[in-house]
C-alpha cells in the first residue's frame, strides 16, 4: 500500500483528527500548513501531508 491508497474510512478519520487539532489553534488569514506543523513541533517535511 502506498501512502496515497488510504481506505475511505481511514481518510475520514484522518480528516476528523486534523480538524480536531486545528480547533485548538488560533487561526488567521496568514495561517498555513507550515504554521500548523510548527505549532505541534513537527518537522516541516510533514507539511506536504497537511491540507488546509
């Protein structure tokens, strides 16, 4: 299974978790996926998996 062949139910769970994480952040117009990964102390390379 490649990183992009995610079953529908797993993709839905991932979206839910992502929005749950977003709900704890203070967002503005300039907030982007790099701000998101930095907020959680994640490597910037993971920004490619974020869809804001």
